[in-house]
C-alpha cells in the first residue's frame, strides 16, 4: 500500500511516550501511528444505532445478566 507523508502537532509528553513505546516495542513511529490511526478510525466508525441497540438490549436483559453473573 502506498504511504503518504503527514505533518501534525502533538503534545510534547505524548510524543515522548510514543518514542519510548517505539523503542521498547522495536517498532517504528510510523508503524505505531499507522496502527493507531487504523484503530481509531475503526472505533469511530461504529454506527451510533448499533451502540444504541446494544445499550437497549443490555437494559432489557439486566436481570438476566445479574443472574448469569452469579
């Protein structure tokens, strides 16, 4: 897949944490950023209706959930 170059500003503490993680995990910052962006996009694309239905289902089955937890 083709790569593009981006430029952005981040908080200094977050940049340092990313550098540390890259070093500790033997990964490139580019690789970590690509993975993080992909995770973020997948997470944000969950349709609100799906989450609403999940919430409704959990509320409707709250008693069953308590009984199963015992």
